[in-house]
C-alpha cells in the first residue's frame, strides 16, 4: 500500500493539462470488441482502472499496440471467448467495475457475454439491473450463478425494441447502446443517459457505421446494422479532473491555468464553482483561476442557504460533490451539500472534521458546511483514501492545511488520476510518494 506525504500551506502556480476522461475511456475501449477491424484511440489516461481494462482485453485476445504514451490501436479479430468462463477472468473482472461494459458488445457480436460481479468504489449500491433488463428486452436470456457471483447473457440474435430505462444510468445506457447497434430492427431508448462521455461513445459508434440518432438527448433511436468497421477516436479531457484543479487552486489561494478543457462539454461545472465564490475566466479553451484570498458562497435569491446537489446530466455530476464540499470549508458563508445518487460518499467528512473543518453530517446524503473564510486553516493529519473522489478531496485539504499530512491507500487516487504527484510537483506542490 502506497502513501502520500504532503507538506501543506504552499501556493501553486503555472499550467496543468487534464488527462483524458476516465469514464469515457472505459466505454470506448470496450466498443472495440464490436468490430474485427483496427480501432485507434488517443488521449487515453494512464491510470489503474483503464490499464486494468486494457489488460483484460489483451487476455481476451484483442491485439493491442501502444503507438504513443496516450494512443493505442486495438484489433479484436481473433478472440479467445473461453477466457470469459475461466477462473482467471473471474478474478480479473471482479476487481474493475468498468468491466461490466464488455458484456454489451460481446453479446451483440458473439451472442454471449459473461461477467463476474464487478468491484470498484465503496460508495454505495450501484446496481446492474438496468444493464441486464436492457439486454433481456433485446432478446437475451439472463442467468446468474449465485455461488460464484457470475452473470451471463446469451442470445442467438438480438431484436430491436422500445424500452424505458428505470434510471438514466451512464454505464447501463452505454452497454445497451453497444448491444443494440447490431440488433435486428430499430431500438428506442427513453430516459437514456446523455453525458458528454456517452455522446462521445455514440459519435464513435456512428463513425464505425452504426446508425444512432438523438445523440445528446435522453431519447436514442438506434437502427441496427450487420457489421461495424474500424475508426479513429480521441477522448475528451476529464471534467472531474478539471473540477479538481479548480478546487485545488481556490483552497491553496493559487493562480493556475487549466489547459484545453473542452469548455463547451463542461456543462454546469464552471457555474457551480462560481456559486461558491470562485473566480474563473475563459481564455480560449483554457480556464484561468486567479489568486483569491477569499471567496463567498452565494445564497439563493430569497436569502436561504445555497444547496448544491447532484443529478444525471445535464445536472451537476456526483463525482465533484466531494470537491465542492472540501472547497466550501474555507469559503465565506454556508452551503448544504446533498448527495442524492450514492448513500456513502459523504462519510469521508469525518477526516475533514478532524482537520478542523466545520461540517455537520446530517445523514448519509446531506452535509452542511460552515465556511471558515481562511481565517482558521485546516490542520495536518493522517488519513486513508476510501475511494477515488474522496481521496482527491482529502489531498486538496492536505495541500491547504498547515503542517505535514499523510494519506494512505493512494492506490484509490491512482485509479482515477494519472501521475498526480508528478504533475502537482510541477506546479509547486510539496508532495512525496512512498511505496
């Protein structure tokens, strides 16, 4: 288990470029299974979860070549489908939640897909019903081995249908779309997720020969095709990392420029940070955050306390609520953070309270933050990262705190942030990795 040692209280400065989007990468890399032709994907982040998925595909028989540090070619023309029923796959797949998205393309192309119950963050229940209900509606038969915790779907062929998803699940929508693009007839998916990363997947599939309409809306219409071809695709910058850098600049009273953010794909993110008082400027496709000694939370028009909550796109992403919460601890004013989509993501606030933050955890979904306006700094402490997003939030808190903090279990942070210690040192952070 590796550890970060962080000497807090230092200002940061300079430019930082966001990595490719983790959530998009996990989707589009699975989509290479839909064709026997070569697919080239660039701006792939070098992080644990993505590398683990690439490894699983290589074990499945996908020919993978690393062209540059962030660019790979994939060719799934001679797969070893027996791997899917092996003990090794049960071990490999169970450690990565994103592995669930290989099921849709395998079902579409080969008529079967299997997956062990996937792992991932301990942030509450993230059920798989949406995925498998979609496959069943397309004509697949579902089976589950309770003893081995192993899921499977099989079909001689898939048939287009109308479906209303019970939740706008991003991975569920992605999986169903990848299955439906080769089904016979037309599939309509209502209450589909419409996140930019899902839009990117649909654009990639269309460039491969799929026929998907309604991209960017919650109603997708898919006309099945018999075969898909290869393509080249570039992954968007990671909006969660962009939000992390905004919060880090504010907490450390720093001035930084975040480069090439694909501003038009950020949705509400800049506006929500502005609501808690953070100044940020658009400069071309960059975000410039000037140095601020203080930032003040805006109340609602009627004077009531500001509430920031998560929601499916185009609402505010749940992956940034923990960042907003930590940044609010040093704002002027108060805010209610309402985590609607996951029930365990706010439990990391105990560590912030240990550091001197004024946070009232109302229940598993809500926390009230009373900002200290930088009048009282957070205190250094020793802590453990419970998941990716809480981990980066604790890292931001440590960078702003007086003294030297230690964060254990940083493998969780590495799952979502590429070479984060090296990149932060380049803009002035005092952070050391101890293996």
